[in-house]
């Protein structure tokens, strides 16, 4: 086992873990960042989605040793200066959740989506988010929340 | 159904009658200490049914809701209200809707209310959170305790001010004198004293037409914890000094362990191996080490050949479980009526096993201190799991505490305590807390499935579309929703218990999905047989006003009867009632001409469940039920062979995803004159037959099996 430096939500941690351990395990078990969830372990459900240098990644199939010094953002790192990210606010406003176990993965994927598609259509959203499963079936509300956040972010930047 | 005091457990809740997951080897003396001295005769039956009939295992009988302590409420001197209920939150949003109920009656802001749910030490006994029972039962109970608390507070103020209590009103956490206008906070009335009050028998409730808080769309009370990732689900629980556990799974269901070589695993640092009969598990400081240790175990298992999904439906017909088939319902003479009918129709429908696949797999964290056991786990039956743990470890129930943190969904699939037992067994050996989280593959294989089933329907009708005879036999899938709501003078309806090749149990809406699929598909076939529009045909044979109401409302919104505008387009409907709710669903499909893949384009659901408690949450539940129902209707089916699940992961088992979602439109019929019923289950039952009927409308092929798969046309 070696010490692996990890840059998570703006802080650098030294983690005692084998390089082939999943980033998800390290986040949850070593750093106690349990907002990222396990749902499948094979990159199929999106519950574990985090951003690595802004790109959405499935942390369950990302080996911790492969991350290097790139910046990791988890759901716990989205709140800025005590303010919710517009997507978090929109998920609340649209009640885009039931059990909410998929929610952090959904929000992280949507953050990435809005970076590349600031004004996504319904079908663009469906296409981009296809890898995120919500077993409770709140998809229509998630689509509405993403569009609402897109609008709010556009207005804020004007 | 919801008002029927004789409401009983549906037979397809198989998991509640199943034998315990493990029989641990036990020290005889220990056993006697627990049971008292005497002769101990062991009879271990393989089949849970026998166990239940011989009465060796307690099982829940009926719905025991003790009136004295259904729920507790506490108002503290700081003005905080704490409510205790044995119900649990799995995404159906009752933490919020029950808070609303209390806020309504007690007249306090919702954010002053703290709900303690599903903690067997702190909350009153509750049989479990299932069967859409929370709204009709717990909601009422909490409203009653809250109303009683409000009355008590008004009484205190009246005594303090020496005024007639009829002058006083309670609102916003205060009692106010309508004449003098003086007001006092609830908390200030308490002055360090203790009061207790029993719930009055008469009904002091606010009628639905005057609701101020209930009937409103309120955001989730704990929504902030969810969107920030703060909420700790069962799989997120942690204790200092905790170890991680893993279980060695047999290669096939029912396999027995012949030999186990632990040599390699024992050499691993910080790894401990626990073996107890067929139970083999390990503990280690991390999940990864525990997994490696499991992989290092060399086990030899013995198992019997078992049926596969290819022969499933024949198997179910050919393997009665023994015991008598109960005639669920019989009136008139089906034989005579069939003989005199102008048309006769016979059809067989099948439904496959499907998995709940809750996004959070089973998880438990167990801790022993001395002989006392505490387990945090995701279950719909914390008290049931407490009994299972007490039984597994032969300790009295009062030594066991089960806590249920709000869980990553369940859909009827988390009624049992196997994970809790496994974690507790490992923790007992390790003498440290142990957490066990099932993998997705474990969840697919070792949880229980929605029962598969075969349904035979025979009917006879007159030329004018009047149904005369109806015979309906359900093999294995269950009896929920088995009775027809159409007015037919001659009926025979039967549920046949069958040996199941897989472990099976409750699933959202139980067999109502299968029974409605068969019934509503058959209705469509009959309508076509006599050339009557399917809506008209239904209404002709249906007197129930509530059902007619939803069928008409759905048809109106859908634009039923309009012309098709494209090849491969089809319209269909289905509906019924279950758990006090009435639903009708109209569906538009597009069937691809060559691949014959079915795409559901639009779904209109009309739903009526009495007085609506929270309209937005109701819509959310209806949309969710439709989306989830799409999976069982079109893709989901467990494949298995020789005691193994062949498609137990999300890359092999297709669940609904974003691009599958059709346009969903919901019509809510609010009946303030009727008691509120739950809505977690009923809205999904009309969908599958509506899709099947729409496929027939599109391409003339009748779907008789769920999931609906239409063979592509030969090239
Ligand atoms: S847990 Fe990583 S994609 Fe499912
Ligand atoms: S809200 Fe339950 S999985 Fe999405």
C-alpha cells in the first residue's frame, strides 16, 4: 500500500490505499464522503458519478491510482459559499426525487451536461443522462429540473 | 378494500411465511436456556409452507394495529414536536406527508415537527410499510394523536386564563383567545409539567374540505439533505472500529456446503473467517480485503438440478404446491352460462419473474454490546426484522433494536432481514461492529423476486357484448386484484398455489399487475370479438361509478376514438382498482415495422384515491409507477437455470432509462367525500394491458406474456 495524494473538492488528501481500489470506495470509506453511491459497480447506473477535471466519471470503475493530481468534485463539493448549486436548487424545486438514492449521481451528471450544453433539449438530456438509472422513475422531473437550472444559470450570467 | 376490517395478507407475500435464511448451529444448553428445559425435537423443513402450516413459526395474522399505541407524539418545552411511528421512508414520501398530517391537526409549522420512524426501540410496533397502508391507517392515527394534543393545549390555556375553551383557537403553534386577542405559545403552557392523554374515541378530525396543510403540495421535508449528499442511507452508516463483511455465496440456490478449505484466506492479514453450517463469511478492515478473502476460499458445494426460465410456465402449471385450491369466488353457473353464450373465448397469459432492483442494495450495520444487538438496516419491516434476528440468535426481542434510516427504495422487495442477520452473525464473531452491503449481483440473486405466473381465462358473451360467464385461474402469481370488477352474473375465480423454482415475494402492487394484465387484455379481446369499441364495451359491463369515472376521464384526456395518423401507431386502454385506488390508463404506442420494437409514446393516467393528501407527491408517485411499470411490461424478466440467475446485473437486465420515458399525463380526480387511500401501487396496474392492447391495435398481434416481446418479422 502506498500513500496516494487525492485532490477532492479543493482539498488534498493522502490516502492509504492500493492503486487498484475504486475511487468510489476511497471516497466513501476513507474520506467519509458518502454522497456518492454504489448502485452497480460496473458503470451502468451512474449513482457513483463524480467530476474529474469537470468531466463526469463513474467512480466505481475508476481506479484511485489513475486519477493523479486531477481535481475531483463530489456532491459534497457543489455548495459554494453556503449556496446551493443551481442544479441542487432546481432538483429541490421540481421535487425531482423519491428515495433520492440516485440524486447525487443525477446532479453530478447534470452539472457536466450543462457545461457542454448550456441549453439542452429534452432529447439531448435523455441522451446524455441515459447512463443514470432512477428506479423510482422520476426521470420527467429530472428533465424539468435540468431545464430549470439551465435557465437560472443563463439568467444569472447575463 | 381499504375499509375492510378483515383486510388480510395476500397469499403472494410469500417472503413473510418463508423459513429463516439460516439455521445456525447452536449450543444445546443455550437453546434450553432460552426455551426453558424440556425435550427438544427438531424438524427442519425445506419448504416454508409446511413450516407455516405446522405452526412452528409465528407469522403475522391479519393487520394488528393496536389502537392504544399506534403512534406517539411528543411536544417538548422547546416547542419541538417529535412524532414516533413504526412506518418507514423508502421514497414514498411519508416523512413529509405524515408531518403534514400532524401539522394540520396540531396547528404547528411543518418545520417544527421531527419524525422518528422505524426504530424498534423508540417507535410503537408496526407490522410493516407495505400494501399502500400508510395513508389510510398511519395518517389517520397521527391526525388523531395530533388533534388530541391540540385539544389538551387548548384546555390548558382555558384553565390558565379561566375562560371558556370555545373562545380559544389553536394556530401556528399558539393558542389565541378570539375575544381578548391574547395568545400563548404551546411550549409556554407546559411549564415543566407532564401530561398524558389517551386518544378520544370520537372522530375530532378536520374534514378534507377544510384542510389547510394537507391537500397541499409540500416539498420534501428533508430534501436539502438529499441534494447535498448529506443524508446517510443504511449503506452509508458507520461506527468507530467497524469492520466490513462479505458472505460466500453458493453457486446455486439450495446448495449445501460439502467442504471448505480456508487455508489461503486464513493467511491474509486482519481477515477473520466465520463458518456456521452453510453460512460462510469473512470480516476485514476494508471491503476490498474482504472480497479478496472470499475469493481465496475454496469451497465445494452440492446442488440439485433445477428448472430454467425456458420451461417456467409449463412448470408452474404442472407443480401444484399441494393442499387445496381455494375457490376465491364463485357465483351462478359458469358452465350453463358458457353453454348458452353466443361467443366463447379462452386465453392463457403469462408473467415472468422480475426483480425489484432497488438502487440501493440491501445493507446492514450490526453491533453487539454483550447480549444486546443493534442493527441499522434498510427494511420495510423493522419489527419483522427484529423478530428474525431474535429468532436467529435465540435472544429475546427486547435485546434487539432495529433502526431504519430512510432507504434507497424497496418497492416491496425489502421485507426480510437476511442482510441484518448476516451482518449480526459476523459482528458476533468479530466482537466488533460489522457492515455488510450486498453487491448488485447479490441483490439480483439472493433477494426475492416478483412471482411469475400463468393465468387461464375462459369467458362467454352475448352478441350484444354482455359478458355472461367468467372463469379465471391464477397459478402462482397471486390473488391481489384477482376478482373482476365488471358485472358478470356467472363467475369462478381461483388462485392456485404452486411450487416456485425461485424465491419469491411481494412486489409493488403484488399480483394486481398480473391479474389486471390478464383481465384487461381479455376484455380487449372480447371487445374485438363482438366489434365494439373497447371503452364502450367496458362501460357496458361496468356499474361501479368510481371506475367508470376514471375510464371516462382517461379516455377524454387521451382523445379516445380518434383516427390513427401513422403506420405502426396503436391505442389501448386498461384499468382497475386496487388498495382503495381506481385507475385507468390509455396508451399510445409506435411499433417499428421491421424490428417490431414497441415504443410507448404517450400515457394518460386517470387516478382517484379519495381525498387527495398531497397532489404533487401523488403525481410524482403516479409518474414513477408508470415508469417502473414500463420495465415489467416491456423488458424485465429474470433468466435462470439450475439455481443460478443468468442476467443479474444492470448490463444484462434492462430497466427503464431516460429515453424510454413517454409523454406522461395525469388526471387526478379528487373525491373529498371519500377517505384517502394510498397511491404507491395502484397506478401501475393499468399500464401493461394498455400497452398490450395498443400493440394489438397497431399490428394485430396479441401480447399474452409479460414482458411483451414481439418477434421481428422474417426478413
Ligand atoms: S455504481 Fe458506478 S455506475 Fe453504478
Ligand atoms: S429517486 Fe429513487 S432511484 Fe431515483
